[in-house]
């Protein structure tokens, strides 16, 4: 498992995590809400496990579905899909 934090600067950290199957938690420490979704935008179909995180208000955290297949999954904020600071990858080994 791994944790990704959306900081007060409005960016994810770390932008890339590597896990051996399992889940990822995203914590929102920003002052605004974010809607975290799988790539590509707007289909969100690459790694649907990420879509379980969804809408996060300030201070909220959620955990993805269980990643069982080795692959690389991209994610972004659905409402700010071009914001590079809110894009990242989850590498499942």
C-alpha cells in the first residue's frame, strides 16, 4: 500500500508510487476539493480501482480498490485534467 498527499500547494506528492498489488490512499490537505480519477480523461477507464477515491473535500482521504494486475496506472483531478501538479502514476508490480 502507499499514500499520496495533495498538499496545500495543490499538487500530489509523491507523483509516482510503486506497490506490489494492494491499495493506494489519497489524502487531501489542500484548501479546495479534488475529484481524483483514472486516466484517460474523461473516460476514466485505464485503472478503475482509482475511481473509488473520487471526490475529496479538504482533510478527507479515501482508498482505491485493490490493484491485482501488474501495470502502470495514471490518475488526475477530473475537474482540472490539464493541471500537471494533480497528475501522477501508480506502478503495480
